[in-house]
C-alpha cells in the first residue's frame, strides 16, 4: 500500500488491540483487579449495564453524549454495526452523574468489539477507562454464546492512553494492529 500511496499524506490511525479468551482476556481481568478494587472501595463510582438503565438514566446519558466528541456517540456505531451488546456495554456514574461509558457490539458469533469508550475529561488519566474495560471483559467472559475474542482501539492522538496500552495491555494481546490514515490532497 505504501507504494500505491506514495506522495499521499500519511498520519497515525487507530491502534487496535485484540485479546483472546484463553489468555489475554483473563489476564487483563487479573491485571486490572487492584485498580478496580480501589475505585470500588471509594464508593463514589458505579457501573450500570446498558440493559439495566432506567429511562431517567438513558435521558441523562443522551444529554451527556451531546457534550462528548462525535466518535463517542453510541448511535453512530449502532447504525454501522447493528445491535449493541447490552450485557457488556455500561455507563460510568459519579454519584449519579454520567461520567463515561463503554459500548460494545457483537461482531459475528464470537467477537466482541468495543465501539465507544469515553470518560469525561475531568476524570481522564485516573484509570476509570480501564475499570470500564475490565468490567466489559468480565461480562464478556461470562456471556452466552461464548465470545472467543474481543478488541478495542485507541486513537492516535491519545498519547497517555497509548502509553498505558503499550505498557500494560498489549503484552496480553493476541494481536496488535497499528493503522495509518492516508489521504490524497487534490492540487
């Protein structure tokens, strides 16, 4: 592809991480257990599965999503991928205020894909995104029909998350794919 796109503008794209059921998923759950336990002890935060959301919480989530970047909106992925997995997808609450979410979709019979994964800017960098991911994997390992693998992506511009991913999550991965964006600028 590089020869075909010679002279085009290249920039870093999404970094995709895939975990298999046997090793990576279980290892990720164990590796992130202390972080999740710390936030659970605080009593401040709660995770609510998509399937357990009340109508009031859904309205609050929709209002919060309007303040989030466009890539973090669940409706976008729902239109492209179909039905969200309501058993794995979840909302992060800070004393009943929506502070983040993780939406996942079943792709085929055995793959779950994290399609949106967002935490409010004031809480980024504190490990809450990883708590969301850990809980999604916990639910995925128990889901029926069984998931054999899962995947998530990290945007190129998210340097802190990329560092965490490279250092702590990618060693558990079955595959890692670094994508590039290529565009042709008309003269």
